C-alpha cells in the first residue's frame, strides 16, 4: 500500500529547498520506525514522491506526498508516528491509505491556490487587479533555461482576487502540461500597474487541485 | 540600540545566499521559553552555519546546558558576508537561531575556538550583536563573553575581547560556569563580582585579571595576576571517565547539508602516539576510552533520534581504540536492516587492521585517507610519526585488495630540519602507493585509481615540542611548494594540492601570539577581513596593512625561534604536559630520536601529576 499524506511546511522553514525537504522527510520516516520501502541498489533510500515541489521561499499549507509502505499500517497510526518524528515546522494533517496502483497525485495535478501578501508600500498593486483581469490577453515574459519567451498567461489564471487591503488570492495552472508561477503573475501585474520595483511579497501555497478543482488528496 | 524586526528579517532572507543558514526549525532543536530561564547561553561557532553544525563539541555542550531545567542554550553562527551586510543595512541585530532573540539579550555568549582563522569572525559577531568589542568597554547590560576549545590554550591574542576562557574538557566546567552565573545573577552581583566568582573555578581564565610586561627585545618579561581572584597558574580541566560524561542522545538534524551530516560517536579522547607537531595529541591527553556498552547505547539513541543514514567514529586515532573490530562488527550488524552505514574517517595508517577494513567495506567505500606527514623516515622520526614505509605499503596494498581505489595522502612542508631530500621523499611515497595498486592483480582491484597528495604548511603550535621552532618564511615555503610540484608532476597520475602559505603564516602568528596581537586583529577586521578561512574572502592585504599600521612584525611571532629560557605567553596554563617534557622532546626531535607510544610505557609527559587520570 501507499499513503497519501497532506502536510504543512511552516513559513519559518520556507527557504528549505525541495531536495532538502525530501531528505528531511526521509530522515523523519527513518526515525518514525514505520515500515517504509527502501529502493534497491547500492545506496538504498526511501521512496517518497511529492505532488509538486514548492519553490524555495514558499511555505505550503496543504502539501501532498506519497509514501510507499512495505506493510499495512492504519492511517491514524501512520499519522501519529510520523508526526512524532517531525519538528513542529513540518506537520502532517492527514493520511489516506491507497493501493499501490492508485494513480500518482503528480499526474492528476491541475491547479494550485495561493495567497500573496504584499508589503504595505506595494498596496497599489491591488488596485490594478480589476483592470488587469479585464484584459483579453496577458502577455508575460517567462524565463526558461533556454532563454526568454513571451506567453499569454490569461488562460492559466483561473482566479485572482483581492481579499484584504494588501493580500491577493489566486488559483493558477499547475500541471505537467502548463504552469503559471506566482512570480510570473506578479511580474505581469507590476508591469500592468506601471510599478517598476516589485514590492516585497510573501506567497503561500494554500491548496492543490485536480480536474474540476477537486482537492488533490481526495482524488 | 538596534531593534529586531521579524518583517525586516523575512525581507532580507529572501535575497540572502542560503537563507536556511539562519532560519532553524530543525528536528531536535531545543525550544524553551526564553524569559523563564535563569541563565541564557548563546553558543556561537564563529564560522558559517554548515561548518558550525558539524562540530561535536557544541552538540555536547548544547545538550548539557539545555538538560538543566533552569538554563537555556541557543545557537548562533557567523552570518555569511552578504547577510552580515544586509543586517547592517537594515539596522538589525544578530539573533539566535532558535528563538530569534538578539544575542545581546543573553546572559552569556560563548565561542568555541577551533582554529585561529576564525578570530575576525568573533569580532564580526560581537559587532553585529551590538556588544562592545573590548571587555573593558562592556557594561552590566552586556552578556559575559566566554570562549573555549583548543585555541583557548593560547588565549592571549584574544585577551582584550573575551571575558572568560574555559581551558580543557568542557562537560563539567561548563556546568559549573553556568551555575556560578546563575548564582551571581540571583544575588544581583556586579559584572566584576561575577567574573571574580568565575575565576575561582578550576580551568577558568579571566584575562582582565592579569598583566603582561615585556623585555626590550619584545619578548615576554612577566605575566602576573593583578586581582586576588586570579591564580598564577590556570590548570586545564580533565573529564576522568567518559562513560560517565554526558553525551547527547540526539543531534540537531540540519535541513541543508552540513559538512558533517551524520551520527558521530566519540569513541575516545586523547592520543598517546606523541607526534611532535600535533597540538591535539598533547592537549587532549590522557587517553580515555568509552566502553563498548556505552557506545552501543549512544549509537542506538542517535540512530533513532536523528534518522541519519551514517555513523562515524570520532577520535584522534580511532585505530587505537581497544575494541575497534568488535565495535565495527556490532554496529554494522545492528543497523543492517535500517540501512545505516558506518564510516571511519582519518585512519592512522599504522593501525589500519585488515579485518576492520573489510568489515567497513561491506557497508561503505569512502576514500582511504593516510597521513604519512613527511616523505622520509628521518623526518618522520623527527616528528615522531611512528609510521614506516612498510606500514604504508601494507596498508594501501590491503586497501587496494579490499576494493579501494581512492587514496588521499597528507603531508606537511616546512617541518623542522627539512631538506630537499625530504621533498623528494614525498614523491617517492606517492610513487610507492601507485606501485602498490599495480601489483594487485587486475581481477582483484577496483578500477579508477585516484591518488591525491596534499601538502599543508607546518604551523608550530603552543604546547607541542615544536613550540620553540620558527615557521619557514613565506618565500621559503613558496620555493618548497614549487619544488614539490615539479617532483610530483614527474610521478604521473598523482594530483597535488597545496594551500596559500599566507594563511599558514597568519595562523602561526596567532597560534603563538601574545596580547599585543589583539590590536592587529582588530585592525584587520576593520580593514574588512572576515571569514578568513574561506578562499573567496582571502584578504591578505587587509592583514598586511593591519600589521604595518600597528607596528607589529609578523616574523617576530611566526618565524622567530624561541630560546630555552624565554617566557612563553601560554606558560601560565598547565595543559597537563609539562614544559620540561616538551623541551626534552624538542631536543630528541632535533636528533631524530623517536619516543615510543606511551601505551607501551609512560614517558612522564606530566599527566601523571593529575591524581588518577592516567594509568601511568
Ligand atoms: S603520563 Fe605517561 S602514560 Fe600518561 S599520557 Fe603522559 S606519557 Fe602517556
């Protein structure tokens, strides 16, 4: 069996990179004494997959990982033991046991919801949201390894709203086929609002969704 | 006064290099309410987080302090220069990792001194914390600045900056020190009264209570206590029974990879080989072993609490541990299921036993590290490195037969009495190692032979038989490096590494410096020197200018040979080994006379004077 685990990456440790987070989880599993599965080979390691890596600097409220197990364990026992082996900054919220052949969450991923807190000096950004979203197309410059590319991100923004004076909430495409990152959205929004120096922001990933915006862990 | 601001910090973290160095939240970090502790201790390793997190001594003391319900210990490291500059720009004070409390609010700020080239980082940390750099300028509001570790055995270059030095093993002394501060705090004692109370603890040295005077030639004339609380001789502390000494049952597990990111078992402390260049070998005497039983228990604790994939054994000479094979077997067997591997670092080549090599190989094949230190038998006799060429040949042949193919060889240049023949000898040793590989049949040996020879510059250290010897001047070192490069170039297939001799020269100054070097240190830091141990921040001009501006000649400290009767700045410390023993060893060295390992018979080094610590 494997466990679909929902966990939180606390803002305090938001700068931990993906590989470091993976190693931290592997070590936590070792500490937990749970019957986890090791890879074969000379350097055996624990097999964990994450639905989607978090960008460095971003906390996550509702992150998802899959952990294959070598023996049956109840969901509640799994949760208790793993949480006992984790620091408070990494906290598991739920665990769901599924069959090994259950489709990988990574493949079902469709979108993610974020909250973006903007530093007080950048509050003007919020005023530009309505006209920004009223545009037919939203062209943004995406930097890739091979260079820069101008793309239309409008179809990748499923929702963008102002929730409090300096806070945005948005749902953006996040799938194997198409992705729009918060940074790209913010760059485009700044350009639209005519703000040259991007204000300091703190983005948090709140939730991940599959098709039809069903929470990913329920799929 | 600078004020801490969470939002300003979060902002600068977003642009910092490796922000995880400053954010904590690691497994097993101890979180206690700051304001309810009687004594608060900020423990600083004066270097980058990933270096400091690798250090065993801090882990032990962090555990011991936090074990007391009334005390709290949190960590501090030297911010990388980009972060230090950002803190200054934003006017933020340096803060502790665990609770983000400004360092200045702690009762005590303690530094561990592992190498001289971190001294500018101490000033950097004090400055970033808004603490006056000099003891004499500190007020009742400022923390008490403590320091310990191997470099505390010659504390003098730091004397004006540190309030209290701890000399020797810290486990018991640290507890006595924080208990003393707790008591003084409860009694509302003044800073001066607290320092006096601390000075009465064995092993503690309060530099402000002593005065140094100098002869006309610049040498030390007298070093005398000027306060009744200070004793003329400060005797190092020794933990007698390591089985009874506290050892952490968990290590903090960093998120970002530390240099040493594994469970560590300290199997023994001290060394009896008597290598004459080795300061640790003299300072950590006598040898004390941990029992197999204690070690297995500690290993269980660490494996279960850290989830580390690897255990390593730590000591100056692991090959000499009485139960090494048993320990290796037991550990390998015990954790096979958990896929925890075992690695033995720095093996002394004369004690590499084939059996334990094979035992280890089952789990992990790290590179083999050997330290012949010198290229000829004559010079190895001078430094009392009890290793022969046959030992070396046997060790590497065994290793190659057991599947090793990477060998690192460590040498020193500039050792006392060294000649060109000794440099040639290094080439000869490297060649021998290569030959050993090719004599092992192809079917038996692993592919991809890699031999690396590293040559560091010899630095004479306090409390070694070479404490009287001058270091080779820079030009001589450079010349020798070039010769050696040519010699090793001729041995095809050997990689050669060497270090900037400038850094070794600075190290030599501070390793045997006196109080007058403190001004140079301060000037160098003001010239922008910091993180001196990192090649990307090398700033030798800053140092040269500092020496010039202070009118101090580095050669006086680094290159000058000291006489038999010269009073040395560290003579007031009783480090266990006596000056008479060291002098005797220095004389024997110059005649290339070896002194056997004292396991085979006491050499009267001085430790026998300490009641019941040495088997003698
Ligand atoms: S007192 Fe004797 S046995 Fe003990 S460390 Fe010194 S030389 Fe060795």
